[in-house]
């Protein structure tokens, strides 16, 4: 293995920890033995940790601890003088002014060693007859994320929490949440918080995918980076739906190329706007492991902030147990991935058939199909509901509709009143309808003027 190390820097950091004992307690969460490559330096660091747990750190206490445990020294260093080596470390670290810089150098070198080792491991995988692509991709993405994050667990004091709170208060809302730009939804939940698992559920043909596409459109047009894993529609079908939402040209007219010249101009304009957006589509991934790998790849390569999955029950899980247990595993995994990558995952979900047999069709959390674990894992659960769908399925007029926020772990619950346009399969913010009506009224009034 290539030696990505600097022995003098390692000794300087160790000497500083011994000479300036406050440094160890200040940086104990960020310093670990993997930062050191030299086996003797690792051993001295172990002695520092042991000493710090029972007495004050200084050259005398660490030397005594090392002498008492001389039998545990690495074999290649049995003839080394412990006292001499420790005094050399102290001499190198005559000041703590450069400690932070030295520590950053060790972190960088450690990351390089880990990356090199990971690459070698993958190379070894290729040489085996039992090579498994999914396992290799999973290993690579996990290793890259760990190396990139470089985070150590750190307990928080009350002061730390207050500092975090004050820092959050200085941020704009758009810095801490991803807003849907669907006014009525954002008024209730503020937006999607990073690390959240959001479930959008509804009965068949209730408009789950349509609502997700509206959110997709709103987000990419304001430069959010979005990934879409569509297990129900292929990429071109999804593009047809997205263009329809952006232009108000019916989906079928775009698909069948029956739009008029005015609509053609609208579609071309929408395509020009989409070319400047950052979103990524995948309809080839169905296995849970592959879904996770795809999300990690998008996060690492493109910095994706939110991933939309259509829909949860179509993900395949090879674990043992019945389908309800598999869906529970899928829900928990998606939540863990959202938290690990600090992104938002929006997963669409079906409802059980019990809804259709009730007089009151309004969905509740208990209607989530196949698993109560979905409710448990999700941070936010919202239902698409249109009473007019049950009253008159053939009605093509713009309908009153509801987006029911049935669970909001950090934001509460509520009902967002909206509109739904069946021919366009499009959700419309009630506030947008009012703006359009006001614009039309103003235009009508101006047409009646004599000038």
C-alpha cells in the first residue's frame, strides 16, 4: 500500500496532545487512531487515551503509562526507547498554534489511505469468479460517502444546541427546507426537511403521480437538484407528463403529436427551460439494493437534494418474510438512506382496498397498504383526495380537491385545499386559480373600455 503519511506531523499532533492536555478533550471526537499510520504512533495514541481516562495528561503520566504497558508495544519497536521517542514528540510540538492545521493534514492523509484501500478492495472483487455487481456498487458508494463525510459522533452540550439554534435562525427558510412551491402545502409544513421520508398516498387514479410531477416541476424550475425513480412509467412517458404540466397541453396531444402550432411553441419553450434544469430519471431500477445504490450515486455525483420514487410497493425486496414485512424493510431503508445522505426522499404509496368499500372515502393512516411500518418510518404522510372522483367519475370540469397532511412529525397536520383538472391530470394551487380569475376579470374589464 502506498504510504500516504507524514511521520513528523503524526509526532507533532501526539506531542501537542501530551503537552497541551486541553487539546485532547477539545478534539477527542475528531481524533482517532486511524489518523496515524505508524504503528508506534498508534500505540502512543492508545496510551494517551488510557492516561486521559484516569489522570491529567502530561509527559510524566503518559511516559509512566507507556512504561507500564511496554509489553503491548508493536513487535518491530521493542528496542525503541519510549522516553526518548516521547521527548522527541514534545520537542516537535513546541506550540499548539498549528495544531488545527496539523490535524487537518492527518485527516486528509487518512482519507487518501481509505480511498486507496477501497479501490484496491474493488479491484480484488473483479478478480474473483463470484464477482457481484450490486455488492461492488453498494460497497463503493458506502465507502465514498463515509470518506467524504468524515464525520465522527459528537455529543452535544446545552451550549452546542443553543449555538446550533442561533445558526439556524440566521438562515433563510429555503436554506433548511425544500419548498414545494405549492402554496397551500408549504403553508402547513413549511417545506420538506432534509433527511425526511415523505409519503404521498392515495387510492388508484387519485392523482399521486400528478402531485409528484407538479412538485418536480416546481423544484427543478427553481434550480433544486431532483432524482426520479419511476417504476410505473418509462422516461419518455414521464417527460410527456412533465411537459403537459408545464404547458397545459393535454398529455395525449403531446404523445400523439396532435397539438396545434400554438401548443407546439409552448412545448418547445418548455423543453428549452428543461434543458437548463438538473434532474435525473431512472426506470430500470426495481430491487431495493439497486434503488439505494442509484440514490447514493446521484448524491455523490450530482449533489441531488430530493429523490421521488413512484411507487413504494413496486420496489422488490429479497428479504425473508411476507410482503408486509418486505414493505416494512423498504420503508425503514428509505428513511435510513434519507438520514444518511441528508436528502429528502418522497415515496408514493398505494392505499388498501378498504377505502373503496367505505361510505366515507377520505383516507386515514390505517389505510396505507401492506404495512403500518410506512406510517412509523415516514416523517410526513400526505393523502390525495377528490370527493368528486367518487361522485361523478366522468366529470371533466376543474374539481375541488384536498391534500390531507395526516402526519407531520415536526410540522403538524392539516388540509391543503386545492383544485384538480382531470383532462390535464393536473393539481392546481387554489391561490393560482384566484390569480388566473383576477387576471381574466381585469382583461374583460379592459376590453370594454373605448381606448
